[in-house]
């Protein structure tokens, strides 16, 4: 583990500033956090369990998000009982802000863990720069605040934790079993946040894939007695209660909670729409991530090479399930939000790109260096600007969050110019 | 050092990176930035070429959407009734043009319900222009030229499993 340096200080400073801005946004701009589409169903477990005492309650969404929100909900519940006992409904007042602050908390946890991961793999300067780009160049902040009741910011935090523990297991053999337990726990949490994301475990299984013996040695460690039992125990801590609850409410331990819905576009996946449409395109709304895609080809140059197969694979996995899903646009919420779930993994390839770019620019001098630096800086700033302008446009009602048209995007982009 | 495992690899990869970072990556990034600018300016959208200003469906109603994407307009109906994807009768798509134009026909690529009716806005009311039955992959309606700034297309007959997805729209004008 790297010791603290000035970049760590800058990172903490930036994070505190961003967190303060988020708190101000929640206090003075966004007045509710629960009632958005799926978000309210993720949350609904808490009022049903703790206020209605209804333990037969069933929704298709698993309980991982509610588990993240639980401590904040309990504080809000106690405050409501104390200060406003007539409003113990589970909604409104303190309960809304509990969810909002919960999103910020997990955003911070995810960012800190991801920064530590990036510092293990790249120079601190590049890790810092990558983190700053992720914060200002993606809609992560929106899903940590206004849409905090959705599962995505929590999945981001758990994905970061998964990467952190994967690296720690190798780096600290003395605590290997403890970290193995925590890896299992985090994997279980990812499963009960969004069941299909259990595939994220491939990032662990494919660690060092393509490096010959190193991969088979890694698999031997994964399935060794020093890890596997602890993975399983850690995973069951959270998965078992979810399965028992499904059994109680539906009669089945394992459930396809989306059984009524289907992959309507299996024969004609909406890949172009998911990636490039004006309506929701991932690279249109978050163009910065084109650098992360380019980074796939540079990962093998860096310490992040151990993840060079897992990261693209998870990207294509998310792309496939989204572009074939009947609701490929994922409802009336900003952008193709499920890509936020793999943001910690894409951060590795973004970091690899930034590290190689930084190295290459440093090899240049004079006018040549200034020209190339200028090109890259302008492109990156433009990509960040697009993200921020469209986010602002959506908040001001210019950009329709369900389906936007190009003239809505144009209004949002050129509004500030 | 984060990057190379040995000097031989370093030399080889530095040569590779030279062309990649000097030419390929800047070209990709600049190309992508230009693509975004064109996209935001609507130049890449077929509707731009067709003088189409806007599409409107009952977009604010649940389960029914009109949108434009790379291929003009798409309309979905009733997809939230899972397992059924029949476009409901009375579903409408209104195409707004950027000015009053002498429209004489519309051609659409996609999948269609049994019957569509085409209306033109006279300034006071909708005037029926044509009724077209289901065709396999495209739908074309020609009618007596009409000066209008908006055309409404309505599903007047729909059967089980019939969807209405418009992949591309062309508006024919009187020369």
C-alpha cells in the first residue's frame, strides 16, 4: 500500500469539495430522492419492514439497496419519532434526506477505495487525474444524489470494494483469509443489489487471464482452502437472507424476478442506440468513456494488465443485456445508467490510458509537446463539458430523460457557449 | 516502472506507441469530437435533411414513446404490458416540419400495424390524406399535394403482436 503523498491530499481535498457541493445540492436544490421509478421499489423494503411490519412484502427488486440505506433510514426514523411523531410514514422529511445522504456516503466510499486501487496500479498523479475525470466526466454524481434510491451508486461502491479486496488478498498474505471473507461479502452484496451483476465476479476469476501460468496459479489460490471457504461464508452472509426471504414470499429460494419481462431484441440488438443514439447513447452522454475503451489496448502496458480481459468482457456483457432488453433505454432516468455499475472496472482502463498518455507526452519536448498536450487537453475538456452540459440540461428540463432528441441536446450543449 | 517488463519489450512498444499516440489516438479523439458536434447539430440525423423539426407522440403518456435516433423516428406502444407488444389503435405520430411545405407523400421503413391513416393540418383541423394497409417492410402514402407544416399518422387498425417501429421517414414534396 502506498504511503500518503501530496496527491492523496489533493484527492481528499477534491472529494471533500465535491461532497460539500453534493450536500448543498441536496439541501437547496433537490427536494426528494425516493420517488423515482425503480428507486422507490428498492427503498420500499424499509417502510414495509420497519413501519408497516409487513414481512410478506414482495417486489422484483432485491434488497441490497435497502440494506445500504438501512442505517440512514434508522437515523431518520428515530429523528422522526423524536421530532415529528405524526409523520412516521417512511416517506418525506428526514426519510428523503436519509436516502440522499446515503448516496453521498457510498459515493465517497467507492471513490476512496477506487482511488486506492488506482494508486496501486498507476502513479499517484495519474490515479488522481483518473478519479477527477470520473467524478466530473460521468453522471456518477447525479446517481449519488438525485437518483440515490437507485442501486447504481451502491454497485459502484461495491465494485470498487471488490477490486480493492482482490488486490489486497495478494498483497497481504497474512490477512488473506479476512480479505477472502470480505471479497465474498462484497460479491454477495453485489448480487443482492442487482442479481445480474453477479457476473462481475469474472473480474476476479479472470485476474491474470492471458498471462500463462500466472492465471492458473491465481485460480489455484481462488479455490484453495485459504480462500474458497471464506468466499462462500462471506457471500452467504447476505445472499442467504435474500434467498430465505424469497422463499417466504414466493415459495422459491432462487428467483428470476424479471420473469414477466423479456429480451425482445435478441435478434436485433439495439447496440447503436445504446451507444450512440441521441435518445440515450452511452458515448453521447458520457463521451469521456471513449478514453476508457481506448484504454483496453493499453492495459497490457501497465500493472492493470491483470484485468485486461475482465474489463472489456464486463463492458460487452452490460452492452449485450441492455441492447437486447425490451426496455433498452432503461426508463425515464438520465442516460444508460447500468454502465455506472461497471465504472470501477472501466476506471482501470481509463487509468491505463492516462498513464500511457502521460508517459508518452513526457517523452516529447518543445512545440511538439505543447501541440499534443493541447489536442488531448481540448478533447478531454470537451468530453467533460458535454457530460456536465447535458446533466445541467436534464436538470433544467431541456433534455428529456426518457428519450431526448438532437435538438434538445443541442440546446443543452450550446446554452453555455 | 509501471510499464515494461524488459528493455526489449520497451523498445518495441515505444515504437508502436509512437504511431499510436502521435496519429491514431489524436485522430480518433478529434474524429469523435467532430462526430459529437455534428450529432448535436443534427447534421447526422435524417430528419435534418427532410426538413423535419420535431416528432411528437403521446410521449408523456406512460408506455408510449416517440423518439429520434440515428435512423429518424421510432414509436413504441404498450411495451410495458409485458408479453404483449401490440401497438394500440389511436396511437399517433405527428411529424412537424420546419416550415409550411408542399407535401405530397410519406415513405417509412420499419414494421407497421394493419392500417395507418395519414392526416395533414390545414391550420384549423386535421384533413385525411390517405389510408394505407400493412405492407411488409415499408409503408408509402402518396396523396394530393397539400401545403402544411405537420402530418399526423394514426394507427386505425392493429392486431395482436403488431408493432410500429419507424426506422426511417422520408417526406416527399411537390417539385
